[in-house]
C-alpha cells in the first residue's frame, strides 16, 4: 500500500467531511509528490533512517495526511515510535511536562 493509496481513499469522503477537506487541502503537494509512490513500510524506514535529517522529516511531514501518519505508526514498534519522535522536535504541551532528575513532575499550581 502506498502513501497515494491512503491519501486517495480517506476513511471519510472529502465531500462529506470538513475535517477531511481541511487535512487534504493543507497537504504540501511538492512534499507529497516526492513520497506518494512510497510504500508505508518505505516511509517508516525513511523516518527511522540515521541518514534522514530533522530538516528532511520537517519537509516530508508537510506532504502527509493524518491517515498516512496513522498507517506508519501502526507498523512501528514502541521503540520505533520513541526513536522517530526524537527526530521530530516540537512543542509538547500537557499537564505533566517538567522533567527533573529523571522524574516527571507536575507543574506548580496557583493557589
């Protein structure tokens, strides 16, 4: 199954869902055209490759839909997901987000 197969067959039809339209319309066609013929397994190997830079991934991400990302995640092990995520810097917000001495700490709450 290729990236194009998944993009061209969304779970919910483009005409029926505004979220699908938003996702599809936001895909960078230049990035997409470089990877559309890759299998999902090839995309996984690309993300996990030591030769793939953070900048390469940042560009490639713009050519993906959430369904393609989900397909790659589905064939990854937990270790693959952790390794791949380390190559994708970004703001990660959440209630528990401060690391200190290897322990997850809850942010100070206003009293």
